[in-house]
C-alpha cells in the first residue's frame, strides 16, 4: 500500500506526538531506573489500551467533522453492565456490553441525523442520559467480575500479551481502512467539507451513523478493558476518558474541524498522555504540577499543528 | 413511458432525445423558481442554457442531476422515465454534473478527488494509490489540463478547482454532461481547453448542456440554445436560428446596444491618483504603474500569473513587501485592509462566498457595513439609515430577493455579487480594485455594474480591473497590462486592444504555456 | 537500621477534610523523618488515576502503600499485585470489598450514618417527616452513610423520608435542594445530613423560608460548630458526627508497626466520635478557620498553618 | 419611524421565544409538583440561578463569534478562590478583592483570545487547555486548602432583596444582559462582532479587526465567568475548590437551548436567560420530586435534546 496522495500528509500529522512520546520516554529512562522494567512496561500497555481504543473511536468521529462527548459515560456504563451481569452471564456479558455501546452510538446518530442536532451538544446530552442509566443500573461501585477475566486477559500484566495484540490489530486495521478504502475516504470527505462530500455522492446520514456506531462500539471495548482491570462496575470511572480521548486524538494531529489526521497519530497521542503521568510519578515530581504540565504540553502541541493552518475553527 | 410531446417541445427528428424535460417546475418556499420548463437534448449535441442571474438555470440542472427533486413535471433519459433520487443515482444513469459551486474535497489529493467513488482497488478491495494517481495524470495530459494529481484539493485556485470538477464529469464518459458556468473563472486559454473537451465528448456521442453568461462562447459552441427568464423558457432554437441579440432579448426582454460605458478620449490632463513604484509581493515581480483619476487599468493574463497576489496586495490583505504606493501623490503604508479603506481604496474579491459575504446574515447587514460605520464609527447603530440604505441598494442593483432581511445564502450567485458591490455605494473611493467583478454575473447585472464603474470613473475614481473576461477588459479599460509569471510582460493602449494581442503577450516571452502553480 | 519508603496516595485534594487528613499524616511523618521517607501521589478523586498511581508505587518498590480507596472494588486487583510484591498495604479511612490489605484504619461510614439517624429519630420521638442530604451518588462514602441511616429510618415506621437528594457535600447545592423541598413540603420535622456544609445550607434555607429550625444532623467542621454554637440558645438542636482526620496519623503508626514486624490488629474500625450540645464548647474554636475539622491531633499552630484565619 | 425600528430590533427572535415557551412549560410542571404557585419561590430560584445565568451570557457571546469557551467553569472556580483569599472576610478589602478577581478573569480571557486568534489554536482546545492549567494552578497555590472567605456584608448581593421583592443578584444579571444586548445589537462594535462571527474572513477583508474583536469576546466571557464566580462566592460565603466547574457544560447547554448557533453570528440574550433558567429549574424540579440523582442526568439530557429538536423542526418547516 502506497502512502501517496492524502495518506502521506495525514501520516505526517502524527509525527509530533510520536516525537513527544519518545522524548518523554527518553527522559524517564535516563532519570528513573524503574521506567524500563518489565513491570512498568506491562502497566503502560494496560493503561494505553483503553485510552487508545477510546481515542480511536473519538478520532473516527473527528475525521467526519463531528465530535463525541459521550465516550466517558459509555465506558462507565460498560463497566456497570459487566459488573452486574458477568456473575450470571459469564463471557456472554461481553457481547451484551458491546451491544449497549452500539446502542449509545445509534442514539447519538439518531439525534444528529434525524433531529439535526449539533453533534457536540447531542453527544453531551447523551453522555448525561447514559451516565444516568449507569447510575440506575449500579448506584454505587460494585458487582462481582470473576478473576478468570483478569487472568485470561491481563495475565501477569506482561508487556507481550492480549492487550498489546489488541492494540496492534485495532490500529493496523484502522490504518488500512482510513488510508485505503472508499469508506474511510468518505468519512474524511464528510469532515473536510460536508456539502462537497454530499455532492460527491457520499451518503451523509450513512456515514454519520457509522462513525457514531464505531465510536460507541470502541468505547464499549475500552469499557470492557477497564471493567476487567477493576473486576467490577463503577458508574463514574469513565468520566475522565472523554477529554483524554479528545486530547489524545488532537495531540496525535487529528483536525477538530474534520478531514485530517491519522490513526497512528492517535496511538502516539494516547501513549504520550499515559507516559506523562507515569514519568511524573516515577520522577517524583510535584504531583500538583502534573495537570499544569499536561495543559502546557497540550498548548505547545497545538501551536505546532496550527502554524500555517488557516481554516478558521470552532 | 411519459408524455413528452408537450407544445413547448419541437417535433423530434430521428430517434429519441437523450434527455427530455417536460413541464418541470420548482419553488423554494414562496419563490417560484421554475415554471413548466420543457426542452430536450439530442445525443451528440451541445445545448447552451443561458439566462439572467436567478433565472433558474442551476436549479434546473440540479434537478436533472438529482441534487433535489422537481415539484412537478417529468424527465426522460433515452426514452425511459428518469427520476434520479440523488446525484449518485443520476451519475449511475450516466448523467454527470459539474457544479457552479465546485465541490472539490480540500483534504484529498486531486487524483483522489477525480476518482472519488470508483477508485482502482486491489484484490482485497483496498485502494491502489499509485495506480490512481498515474491514471489521473494520464487523464489530465489527455485533456491538456496542466494539473498534478498529487496536489491537495485545498491548494487549488478557483480555476483549477473548476477544471478538476470538469475532469471528474468528463472522466465518466457520461451520456449527458452538464457544466454549470464552467468557464466563469477560466482564462480564455483554459476556456478553449474546456470547449475542446466538450467537442470531444460530443464527437463520442455524448450530449452536453452548458451554462454560461459569456455569449461569445455560446455563439461559438452551441448547436442549440435554450433561454430561461424568471424560471420560464423564452427561447429554444437550433444553431443559426438565433443571434447574439436574440439571446439577450430573450434573457432580459430587451436588446443592449452597447453594454459598456463610453470611455473619455484623453485622460492625459487628469491628475495621477494611484502610483505604484516597483512594489513587490509573494508571487509578484517588481511592479510599477501609475493610474490617473477616472482611468481604468485592466490586468489580463492566464490564470495564476499574479492576478491574485496583485489584487490582495492592492487591497491590503497580503501587503506589498517593498516599493512605494502613493495616492494623489501622498505615500501610504498599505499594511492592512483598514488602512487601504482609510486611504480610499475599495476592493471587490473574486471569491464572494468566502471572502465577501456573511452568507447566513440578511442582505441588510451585509450591505450596510460602510454606510453605518462612516455614520456611527464604533458607536450607536443607525438602524433607520441601515434599512434605508439597504432598500436603496436592493432596488438600484435589482438584487433579486424576498426583501432586505433575506439571508444572502438563499440568493443566486450573481445576486450575491451584486450585494458585495452594493456595499461600496456608501463610499466614493479614490481607487477601486476589481478582481473578477462579474464572475457568474448575468448580462443585465453586468450592464448595471459596468454603468456604475462608468459613473465612478466619471467622478474621478481610478479603477484597477483584474479579469479573465476579455470582452470586459477590452470594453472597460483605457489601458491593459498583461501579466505573465508575476510580471507585466506588456501594456496595450486602447487602439491596440484585441484578444489576439492580449493572448500573444499572455502566452509569455517564448510563447510557451508554462503553468505557475 | 534502614529507612522505610512509604507511598502515600492522597486520594483527593478538593476539600478541607481530605487536606487535613493528609496534613495529619505529614505531621506524623515529620516526627519520624529519620525512619521514613514518603513518596506522595495525587489521585484527584479519579479511581482510574488512583490505580495508576498505586501501580507506579509498586514499580518504585516502596515498602508500604497507604491509600484511601475511592471505590470499594476497583483497586482490589492492583492491591493484590502490591501485596504479591511484598508491599504492605494500609487502607486509610475507606475500605474495599476483599481481604487484600494488611491493615485498615477507619471509621465505618455505615455507622456514621446510623449514629446521626438514631439521634434524629430520638429527637423526633420516632415519628415525623424528614429529608436526607447526601453527597455524590456512586461514591461509596456517600452511599454507605445513607445506607446506615436508611436502616434506622426503615426500622422506624413513624419516620417518613420526603426526599433523599444529592448535594455533593456542597453548601450552595444543599441550600437549593432544601429551599425547594421546603416549598414542596409544608411539614418537615427533621434533616438528616451527611455533611456539615450541606447542613449549613439547610439552616440558611429554613431561615430564608422563615420556617422554624428543626433537629438536624451535622458534622464536626468548625464552620458548622460555630453556627450551631450561635443558634444553640435559640433552641436549635443538633449533633455532629465525625470521621476524625487523625486517622491519617494513626495510619502511619500502624504502617510502621507492620514494617517493624510487630503484630497489629488487621481492622481498626473506630467508633464514630460525636459532638453533642453538652461538649460542643470543648470543640468549637472561635479563633480558627471555618474549614478546620474539630477531631484532630494537630496543634492549633499547625491548623493555622494549613487554614489561615 | 426610528422608534418603530428600535422596537422591531427588540422583538425577540423565534429561538428565544421557543426557549421561553419551554421554560413556561417547565415552570408549570415545577409549581404543580410544588403544590401551588409562589412568587417568592420563583424569585428565590431566579436569585440562585443568577451565577449560571451570567456565565451563560458570556458563553453566548463567544458562541456568537463562532468559538467556544470550555474554561468558564475553571475561571468561575478561580474567581471564588481569588476573591475569598483577598477579601479575607473583611469588607475593607472590597475594592482590591473584586478588582483582582475581575482582572484575573480578564487575563484568562486574554490568554484564550490570543491562543485562538494569533496562535490559531481552535478555541475549543485552547480553552480546554487553559481550564486544565487554571485548575492546576489553583491546587498548586492553595495546596488544596484555599484561604479566606467573603464578609457577611458582601453576601447581600445574592442574599439581599431590593424592597424585599427583587433579589439583587437577579437585578445584576438583568443589567448585565441588557448591557450585552445594547452592545451587540445597538452599537457598531457589536455589529462588527456579529459580522466577524458569521464570516471572519469576509470581515477581515472589509477592514474589520476581527482578531481584536474575538479576543474582546473572550475577555468579556471570562470577566462574566468571574462575575458568576463572585455571585456564587456570595452565595456560599466560603472558598472551596472547583465550586464553578459545572458551569462549563451547563453554560454551553443553556446557551444552545437558548438558540445560540455553533456557526456563530447569532446572539439572543433572552434565549440565553431562558436557557439558564431551564437548566436550573430542571434541577429544582428534581429536588421537589425527590427523584434519584440518576434521574437528574437523564432528564437534563432529554431536555437539551427536546429543546434542540423543537428548534430544528421549526427550521426544517421554514426552509
Ligand atoms: N439529506 C440531505 N439533503 C440535502 N443536502 C444534504 C443532505 N444531507 C446532507 N446534505 C448536505 O451535506 C451537508 C452535511 O454535511 P455537514 O453537516 O458536514 O455540513 P457542514 O459541516 O455544515 O459542511 P461544511 O463542513 O462544509 O461546513 C449538509 O450541510 C448539506 O449541505
Ligand atoms: N436553496 C435555496 N433556497 C431558497 N432559494 C433558492 C435556493 N437556491 C436557489 N434559490 C433561488 O432560486 C432562484 C434561482 O437560483 P439559481 O441558482 O437557479 O439561479 P441561476 O440561474 O443559476 O443564477 P446564476 O446565473 O446567478 O447562477 C434564485 O432566485 C435563488 O434565490
Ligand atoms: Mg463539516
Ligand atoms: Mg447558477
């Protein structure tokens, strides 16, 4: 597959995030002996997994020039469903969770397509509704998830395991789809200019539906990763994911107004975000500074992307 | 099988028409845009569709191409009932439309735009990027378009976007090709290429409908002309059966003796209004010229030879690097649009949708900016003045609208351009910079705009006219500078004006057509 | 002998109680600074981040981890890992639904809710309408405290709960909730609140609506105690249940004992200290900040250092 | 003649009217479940809604410029911290406390504005980043234990009632709204802001200093957020971390319910007010009905969807 045409510039967008991740990794390695330890690397993979998957879903929506603020709530709901049902259903609760995620995506799409509600506000509303449902289902953290799930999926939290494989497959597949299929191209097209896309025969409602389904489904997968990690349900645990997912995508060079960005950039962005936190802890830096640093790095990255880019953005 | 022998249709010669349109009507809200329009196109025939701005041409073509359905009437394609549900469906049936508003995807490469929808795939169904871009380059070569398949859509100039749009349609070797004002933003050379491409398709047996406000093109290319006026069909004649004046009469209901204002014999006495001394800007070699009060300096050239940089620099958007600009002998620092306006420079952009108008705001707000700010500065708004001014402007420019509170987005291209112009009614600028001032504007509106330019020059305004429309340049200018690769390669005085003379200079010193991207 | 490295997970920096809890720990650690050095991590009330922080403490091979789980279940696998790595795990002020820790020092939140509820029921003679002010749904502290109270109320058929609302332990939300409940319910005979700030909001709401004050449960934050003091003579009755912040210092003592190999009781669940009208005078500190919590081992100077004025 | 036009300009837009209608429905439901109408209760809720209302007005202004401000919550929270620490419960510090708070807010707005114009960072992200930084700074400087409080005398601005009938905070809110209405719809400055909001490129090319105006809108928004924070502080009386955080999402929801468009170019003060009241009364209604907190989220979400669905269906028909 040839990275020609639009594929190359999109790949380039992911470069800064990659460099950032490498830089943080280098710093952490030099100043902390623990960074390159089997234990830590294993932890890092497990932390990247849910964020990267959620961010991938978010990115797909951003490619289409939309946005999904319900990712966090869907993750919470997923853990709640897992926590409540896995005792009886066992492995069957996994497809159930995925279905729930898709349903949330469909709900978002319905609002955006049928009611023509702005995606930002529609998904905002959805996240409230979904959070409410999660709280009805599981008013407080709890529910039992069998240890079998943990052992089967995370095993000994080693570096090479299912999580790594899952990340690799998900992003390889995404790269193929968004670089080299008409479906992926239609998503970019809608994002870069909706009217033009429509005029070029893109089925706008169809694409809207697909991106929100993808985002909802992937959020559910991320939710499963979290739920298995904590072996229980937690109706609030997902909250922080929404912004982190967007941050990861944007750090990875995905344009908020749609049409531009590569999935590998998203992965790099997720890794960078995870590494920032890890480095702060391992280097015993003032934890209060962590948030400030994240904010500043964010701004710096954005300035990088925005240089010479003129299309005005919301 | 639908009834297509309506009175409006001439009896068919041998064979069914490629496309037959019968009693099609369409209304947007209260605004009846098409009234029982009927006409037909034969295979291997070029039909020219002309009419004033807002006559309904684009709307009619959108219906043929499935962008939206008609309210009433019927269509038949090669005899079979034709009701496309979407542009896609229409394309599948062999009807391709190149829109007046181009629909190039900015974040895809030219090649990807060209093949969007049927990209070459490999066994696994993945797109073959290399093959795709090679095929695109081949097609451009065949059509003589100087375009590179790997450039991104966002980098293209208006003309280049238009050319890609046409290539997209032609690539499909459609049964019916519809081009909506394809040449509006093209230089005469590019126009030739487009007309040639149309001829090639015609030879291959396709039918072509093309819309243009440039009647000389129509006279040259059309086998058959159809004229719309206020949504109704007013003329439907074979080649030879209509003259330029017939068309104009059918369009505007009157003949226009000469649409250009008379030029004063000699301006040598007039004082110098604008003087530009070896000014440079990105894409412009050092440039010098002086412009007298009441004089019109035309700037001609192939597309992308420095017209845009010149227009933007003169209006203070992307200022000159060096050199001196003086107005009435007073040097000015033209570092921003505001300074330009303060110094008495008015400018009309070529891309009205993005650079000229707030499409979602009413005509009133779009038109009244200068009238208001000259009265109120930054202080209280003079609402009464605004409405009065907007009303005057609407009537003076015959802006077709439901009222001064109608959003500009709902106006047709030409009427939108009138709004941009009308804004300057408030000022009497010292220098007027016009960049493609009548792009997509019909004869009627053109005449009004030309008259306005005449009045302004009579009042001592110096005009810089940057245009790809030869007739316009020749008709309006007192002097024509020809640009090539950012430099003036020659200047013609009024007696020397002729399309040939201009083309010779425009082709560059060696006469080769190099393309400056 | 060798110095111990202890990882302290500050679960939240957002309210004065958690700040004072950490301060008690710091003060205690200060005393033993030749024996321990502490690695602080900050979880900002985010369970996800708390797991991350503890994993990183494991990576740093600390000798012991002191944490305040924000979820009764989420940390279990991580804490298992910690102990498997030979790290002592001490739970401070909040527990988990498993045995994967070496020591727990807390006040049972269910008992916390119960204590206030029992007092309230007694005050009301076992019958009447009450409203309940909770913290945040989904946070176990809030849920446990209400669970404890609910048991008591359910056991008393005379008591009718007109409404149990979430006001995020926040004054403004408490006030908004109560003023609307007052409007909707002509008869409210008691307020069960699981937070001092919310009780303050309730008092102001009653006064704004010109309704006579009813028995209300409160907490031992100085601001509330001051207000209570002021209203006492006007016949306002209340009780302050407390989750003492000195649990923080207790946690370090227990951790050190564990590390020294002394035998320690696994679950130190202390009875809920209460402040009643009689000993109110002993606790309220007119000269100290409203933010400060009465059940502390910190000296007034130390308190002043944390909470100015 | 002119008078007629002024009245015409004052006539609320359709969106505002829809929002008002929705609000009335909600109020009906509220008072039915509160067993009987009480103007005191109504005014008391409006009084408590004022902080959000003021923030929403600012958000609506930024939305008019086609941008979005995700830092209003953090800014309001910061205002509470700054105000209390300088006030130190001593009325003598009134002037320094308020000025410093507003100045801090203005500074945030300036940063947001510059990031989203000069640095070309999408406002959405620029303001998200600044909210992270602000919140971080607050924790960093206070170590989690913010100092000070507002003096009781100051709390009159939210607790006090003019002639016992009109809450001061409601009046403050109203005055600010009218001021914004005049600024946007009755001055040339406002007109130039609208034009920039609707099409920034076209505005620039007509010599309008759009960047400056966008920065101005962000500064005004942040200052209004600070005022919201000040009002909130007057209600709570004490310094606590993150008191205003809900404002961020609530203000966007309220503004949009009130008819603001993400496309920019629209400013409806009345709608913004209705939007804020709608969100607040939903909360109150849930308290009155004593529904489980889960219900709150669900209802709030559905209200937003309902409001926008109504608006859009109306649009469809008009086209
Ligand atoms: N069913 C439809 N009928 C007619 N036009 C449609 C339909 N669906 C989509 N479109 C066109 O496609 C666009 C949908 O794409 P989108 O919502 O991204 O627009 P947009 O984002 O406002 O466009 P842009 O990104 O260029 O501003 C609509 O604005 C409309 O122009
Ligand atoms: N989407 C729309 N909504 C409402 N009115 C519309 C819409 N599109 C076009 N119109 C109206 O329909 C009429 C015909 O427009 P159309 O674009 O077909 O004119 P045209 O002949 O193509 O003009 P031009 O030569 O300027 O392109 C105009 O009066 C225009 O205002
Ligand atoms: Mg779009
Ligand atoms: Mg047209």
